[in-house]
C-alpha cells in the first residue's frame, strides 16, 4: 500500500469570505485532500494527515478525516505557536521522521493563504532529503514504485513520472469544499485525534515555535485602505441615473 | 569592523539579466548604508566580459563557478561550499521558481531566516536588515527581521527595485571558484509529455478606462447579458471574480485578483461582488470604484467610492434603459 502524508494547515476563514469566522482548511491543502479522495476510490493508498495547530484546528481536521484521511497526527502544543517556516519545517520533519518514516509521498499545498511564503514544502524536502517537485498542478495516479503528476514551469506543462519517495508542492486550490458524506462526518467527529506535544515529539523547545524561529514580524500594516464612500439613495432609477452620469464625465 | 558581505545570487545561467541588475542595484544602496561589500554569486556558463557588467550596478566582486546544468540540488551544494568558505550577512535571490526552491533549500540546510517575495529591504541601526513583504492574501504589508540567524536570506519580487547604473567606476574582482564536489544530478523522474502553455492575453484590459466586474450576485444569463451590452455602450471591458470564471461565465484571462490580473481603470463598477481580499488586491488601483450589492454590509463597500445598495438585476435593467 502506498503511504501518503499530507501536510495540513488551518487558516482564517475570513480570508476568503469576510463573513466567515473560525479556521478553514487552507484552500491549497483542500485541493490535495479532494484529489486524494478521488484517487483513493480505485487505488490502494493510505492517507495520513499531519497538522500543526491549536484547538481551533479541530473542525478542519474532522473534515479532513471525513474526506479522506485514514489517520491524523495533530501537533498541538502552545510551544509550537508562532513558528516561522524554519521552525515549522523542523517540527513537521521531526514528526514525519518519527511517526511515518516509510512515507512514499509527502504532499503539501504550495501556499498557505495567511502566511503565504510558499517556502515550507521546499524546506521540508531538504530536511527530509527527498526529491522535490514544485508547481504541481495535478496528481494523476499512484503506481507501485512511482506516481504520475502534472507540473508547470515557465511556459510549459509537463506530465512527469516520479519515483518514491518524493515531496510535492501543489499549486492548485479550491475555495469550496465538496459536500461531505454525513455518515463519514459523524464518524470523524467521534474519532479520537492523537494530540502530540513537543515533549512527546521529542523536539527541543528552542527548535520549535517562536523560540525556534529565525524571522520575526516587527509590524504589519493594512494595505487595503478603507475609503469613505458616498451612498446613493433614492429610487432605482435615481441610482442608475447617478452612475450613468459618472460614466459620461 | 569587517565589511558586511551582501550577496546577490544570479540565476540567469548564461548572462547577467536585468532582474539581477535590480538586485545588485539594491545591494549597492544597502552596502552604502551598512558598510557592506556587494558580491554577485554567478553559477552557470558565461564570459568574463559579461560578468564585468555587474560592476555597472555597483558590485565589488563576482564569485564565478562554471557549471553546465541548472539543478537546484547541485546549486545548493555549490552555494553551501562558497558560503562555508567566505560567508555572507545577507543573501538576495530572485523569486523565479528556481530560486525560490534554491533559497528554501539553502535556508533549511543552514537554518537561516528567509523572507519570501520582498518588495523592499532597508538597513536600520536598531533592527539591522529589515525585509518587507505582503501577507494575508496580499492584504497586509509586514516588516520582518531575522533573529538568531547568522545570515539573512530573502527572495525579491521582480521589479521591486530599479536597475540603476552607478556613476562611479568600480574595480571589480572576479574570483573563479573551484567546486570540488560532484556535478552529478540524480534523475528520479521521467518526463512523459511536455506541452507549451498558451499564455492568455487580455491586452484590451491594459488600457481600459472603464471596467465592469461581475460577481456571483449576477445570478442569471439575462443579467449578465445586460451588463455586457451596457459594457459595449460605454466602451467598458467586462471582467469577473474567480467564482464567475470558475462557473464558466467568463474566460480565465478576464479574472481579476490575486490569482488573476490586476487592473487600474478610471472607473470600476463591481456588480454583485462581495469584496474578498483576493479580489480587492486586483482592483485597488482603480481611480474610482462603484459597487452595486444588495447587502449593505458587503465588504466591497469598504473600498468603494460610490455605494449603491440594490438588486443587480433591477439596477442593470434600469441602467440599460
Ligand atoms: C488562493 C486564492 C486565490 C484567489 N484568487 C482570486 C482572484 O484572483 N480573483 C477573485 O475574484 N477571487 C479570488 N479568490 C476567491 C475569493 O476568495 C472569493 O471567493 C471571490 O472573490 C468571491 O467572488 P464573488 O464576489 O463573485 O462571490 P461571493 O463572495 O459569493 O459574493 C457574491 C456577492 O453578491 C451579492 N449579491 C447576491 N445576490 C445579489 C443580488 N441579487 N443583487 C446584488 N448583489 C447580490 C452578495 O451580497 C455577495 O456580496 C481566491 C481565493 C483563494 C483562496
């Protein structure tokens, strides 16, 4: 059976829908999960999710479980918080080496829509010392000793057969999850999620979270400026006429 | 105090391209502010005359390693070799796919701070080198420093800096590197097929003065057609949100936003668009934004100049009269 690890990040839902609260599965990771769910229907693969995140990640993990994951490792410890890409990579690689050392494929979404560095996949492949494929747009099939993927480079689209083990950075995303099977969802809600602390993982405090980070955000400013807008009232005709006038100027 | 080494890693392989010129120009400016020395690391295959061009933008030194292949793992090994020997305080990479991977490999190997897609870099007495980049779906700009990291690394967005020929004559030294490791690259993959990607062109948008944007609030074909007709009348180009493009109402080349195009017309009218950040980043340079939405709290109104709370269908019917 082909063992596939998927790195999952939960991101603020308001980033894709202002009215949404809480965390959602990063849209790039969601694409990977949905793709694997389709492939799993006729291929013998086992899908293992791995997620670094606090309690607020639970709902996303339940959905990931219901969608496709056979198992999930939840790296949940306040000491993991505020990690930059270097600390994240160290933590994820420690977990993969410890719990899933025989993974055939590690798959990451190409970006997380909050941090948006796109660096973790490549950094992780370097830590795990496995072949790296970037800009992957699709996964076609998993075979006995290799998988077939589609990737782009400047100006081309290539179909490539890659030998295990490897790490993929996937550049496609989904903004909406497909409808989940209610029974699978119920089952996933009842499932017992393994919570892994830094101690259990055996990673030094100075290697993870804020303490293990090599970069620090000193401040950030909003660059989408709010404007004072003028509301046009009145009948629908008055509103339309107002816009017509603006266009004729 | 020793001079700080500021590296620029050129990834153009056989020439000094303008992207590298941009980075060297910035490195030169930073070297003035921070008492630094600008070193261009050139891997690939080119002539000495070409390398000398780096001096035009202010480089002090070029470290040149001849190699025949552009492979991230090979370049990582060579770069590591050079770094271990001469060291660097700051390393700037371009943000091509290749260099993004190379820089991530490098930062991961040495555990250095890495800031992606910088739009500015400055040197401050209290913070040292500060890197600026956008985050949160391009809605915020963050200032980032490296901590507890011997070397700061970054990738830079294209055209963030201006290529600038300096008005001083610099004595450029070219150091030929002699990498002793293996140049073999391992082939763990096989290309089955390769097709050229058509880069879709939406040139009509470049100079459009008026643009109409369609969102999911436009629920039927009739409303959409009326918007297109009005577009013709006012010489406006019709674009859409990602959702509308995914639904097949408009071709991908007319998607505006983070994963589409950015536009800067005089007037942008948003019809039934909620105003997600990913869309806003593509329209924020419009001179005037008019938004039509039936939800008076829709986020699009936050950046609109003219707010019209109305049903799109009713509005466009009246508008087309
Ligand atoms: C990585 C990533 C990249 C993305 N890139 C892009 C991008 O490049 N461009 C982009 O646009 N999006 C992008 N998105 C998607 C983005 O997050 C939003 O989902 C999308 O912009 C919403 O489109 P919308 O406004 O058409 O739809 P919705 O959010 O569904 O909004 C519809 C709006 O119409 C209004 N409405 C409904 N009925 C009516 C009516 N009868 N009359 C008037 N108003 C009505 C509603 O009040 C609502 O405000 C991206 C997302 C991700 C995760």
